[in-house]
C-alpha cells in the first residue's frame, strides 16, 4: 500500500495486506524475535457476567465481549481469565502475555523492567495502563494486545514491545484511566471462583 509506519527500534516497516482475516500486518520480514504485529478485525465490545466462558478470533485477543469488571494494572504471576483484561484493552491498556514451558524468568524480568521504565501517563495518576500476564491459551511464546492490534513473538525483545506500546497505548473506544478490580491475593493466586472463564 506504499505507506510507511514508524516503529521504535525496528526502523520503518512497510504496511502490507494480509490474508486469513487480519486487516493488515506490520513488518515484512518479521522484526526481532520473529515479531509480527497485525491489525485485527474488531469483534465487538459487549459486557458479559464475570467468569462467563468466552472465545476470541485472534490469539491473543484484541477486542470482543468481555467481563463487566476490568483488572487492576500490573504484574500477574497467575493466568488471568481473558475476559477481565480484554476490558482493560477497551480502556486503552496494553497487555503483555507469555506462555513458556520454563516460565521464562529472565524474559519476564525484562518485561517487568520495561513496564517500570515506561513513560508516565499524565492522565493516569499512580500508574500506567499495562498488564503482564501468563496465558496458557497463547500459541506463541510472547505477545502483546491493544484494542484492535496484536504483536506475536518468539521471545521478549524490549524494543519491539516498547514500539507496540508507543504506537497503540491509550487508543481505544473508552480511553479512560481507572484502576480496575484487584484480583490478586498476597500469595500471587487469584481471588476468583474455581473454573472462572472456562
């Protein structure tokens, strides 16, 4: 299509059409860690009761029906049902997800460091709208979601994920900063009923 899109740490990447339901894919060839960013078809934004089973067309999700409550921003040591954090996306948040057999502690530490170093959000006293969540449903090692956009990668490259954040942060239908529901217990487990979201 000829248009160029700025991308931090990756230079200028061409904007190309994609098949298979994705509206457009950024970057060919893939960036660091085989990263590919895509604009995803919007799946709606309806609210359903918390813990209701949901399915999404994109993996990771980037829009769709979601729970009435959104999750408090920050790091989650346990998987969080997607319906909570998709609501965060509707509020302009970025969600970093990972699925590593070994837990990828070094990469998670780099992701946490990146979160700590992100520019402050002047509209969001006390924090930034970002979550880091392990996701056993993810079919790649690392991903990021924004409303209508995904990033999928084979490893965590801070520059690539920062570029996604800068490009998509606070760009959603309900661009509001409001801390969500705290679902984490002090031991890292989640305060949710058994089977929530399944």
